């Protein structure tokens, strides 16, 4: 009989978990409190509690109590996958804004924002310069009378369209780039990153330059913001000092009339359906081995999927986590002893910088490629580039120097996809199919051919030095 797995949350991580359970012959049931997406889901079902069964030390089973349409139900599951993520509870720090209770305008968290029409002919203040806050400020600037964007420490802003018109993540997120960054001292990496970020526009001139250039903060992806700032449509402001009835005073003592305040101040997360003895959230993180498994349980039948902030795509990260978790549930893969897991958990929580590469010093932050490779190694699905260089050099070079796309995670091991190799070798063709709608005849260039030859020789030399 297939093991029954309860999946809490039907977001991208929940959907990936459903898929991985089905691939491994498990029986998933997904509980989703809203009426939106799911898999083998139960809409508008709230999970009230998840507790260990009396024989947990032997069976590893859980009692799951749910509430749907006023009716409470209980069921037994062999394993649990919590996929609620870290964007669950809107953070609305009103205590940090003196006078907010006297404000006669409208204020709300960015989670409640749906359409820019509410900003028409209004004076808008957006607090918080993450991706949500920046997107809202830019959208509002097309309709509002005036838009202010308040930021505590600034941020690097990058365009989705990177060097030579390539998508930024396909250029930035490569194994070669990652290895190169991690081989350099952090101050040098930070300096190179600053030069690169300022190559699009000088962040200091726009009041955006981060106060802390060493600790990594998620970059803001927005193609319009510099244009909206330089045309006066969006004005960058420091922290809010005080809120008055119809205006706001900023830390630089300037006062501006405001009609609407949008708090793009992030989220907190919690697991109210789990006892603190099972998992406890402290300082914005939980004590989880590889950000997935509680390290102290007698049976490894509880996994958290998507509770991580990688500098890379969340979807393949969550799927890779789920691929490993379901194999642990089945008993195909085993976890190390609790003492080993606890030691690693404590080391991760301390967030001590290594002194090399980017500084991942904030809770849940992780280096995307090394983390994915760790998980793939656990299920024997990590591509062996050195071996591949001898058997399939073209593929090995493309994997190492090209985009680290999720096709790479399906080349070998469980869940292997026969089409992965071809997908990797042709990914740029699909990337530019949407843009190359006008066929242009290329003229042969002797200089270009010579440049390609030298580039190829330099490539071979780099490979030699790397694998030496």
C-alpha cells in the first residue's frame, strides 16, 4: 500500500511536492486554505493541527486535523510536507511609524494591492524597496499625482535584460560564474558587483546605493525605475520619521502631503498547526537540516519545502528539495545521525561569512548552485562534469559555462529525462525565438571568426586550469 503524504499549501512548492510524490509512487493529499491552485487538493481547507501519533517512534505517522466548511475532520498520514513558505503573514510594523493612527488617508500592506487605479491623481508613499514595493511604485507613477519610495538601506537595481540583451539570470547564474565568484575574497566580489550594478546607471546619483554593500540583499529587478526617477515620476526618500493627518515627515526633515501609504514591508512566517516542540521559528528561521528536515525527530517523516531564499529560481529549488524528501520518506535515502544534522543546523544559523564569494549572512539565504548540487548529490542526480568532459565534452562545456537551467538536474539519477541533453544544447534557440521575428542575413567577418578562435583557445586554457 502506498504511503499517504499530507501536503500543506498549494503554491509552487506544494505543486512540485505533489508531482514528486506521484513520481515515487506515494499518495499525496494537498490541503489549501484558499480557493486557488492545487493538485490532488482540497480547496478552502484549513489545517488546524498536525501532531505525532502515540506510536510515532515506531510508525512515524501523524494525525492531521482539518477544517472545511465548518466541519472538522481527522486523518492519519505517513508523512508531512509543509509547503507554506516564508511569505505567509504580512509584516505591518505600525509601531515604527509614530502618528499612523492619526493619518486620515488610506494605508495597507502590499499584499492587498490589486490594481493601480486606486492611485489615480493621489499622492502615494510606498514604504520598502523590495521587488514588490518597487513594482507598485512604478505602476502607481503612471496614474498618481506624485509617488514617493521610502527605503531604509537602498538596493541594487538591475534590468531583466542583461548584457547584449540576454536575460540576466541566464548570464549571472552559471557554474563558471559561481565558481569564479566563490574563489575570490568577498571585498573583491563586492567591488566587482558594485561596478557591474553601476554600469547600467550610477546608483548614488539616484539615491539608491545600498548602505551595506557586503551583506547580500536580494537585487531589485525593474526595467522602469531609473526612467521613472530621472523624469521625476518617482522620488526616493529616506525612512519615515512621523506620520501626520495628511502628510509624512521623513528623516531628512522634509514633509510631503500624502493620500495613500503602501507598506511593502515584507512578511513573517509561522507554523501554528505544529507544536513548538516539533519545529520552532526563531530570528526568522527554523532549525532544519538542509532547510528541510527537523534534526531532532526520531523518524524523518516531516519535511519543509520552499523555506529558503536562494539567489536563484525558487521553483527548481523547491522541486529538488521535494525530490530528496520523498525518497527519504520511502526509505531509499537516509539522513545522517541527529548529532551531525544538529551541528550543521547550528553552523547555518550562525551565518558566519566564509570570507570568499558573496556574503549570505541573512536568515534563509543560500548560494543557489552549491545548494542544489548538495541535494542532487544525495539522490545521485548531480551531473559529473569531469567524467562528462571525457565522454560528452560539448555538453560538459555548455553546462559549465552556460546557464544553470533545471534541465541539468534531470540528466541522471532518479527522474532522469531523456530529452535533457538536447534541451540544454538548444536552450538559447528557444530563448531568442520570441525576439528573432525578423530574419537578418549575417555577413561573414574575418575578425569575428578570428575572435571566436581565440575565445575557444582561452576556453580550453580555462578548463585546463580549473580541472588541473
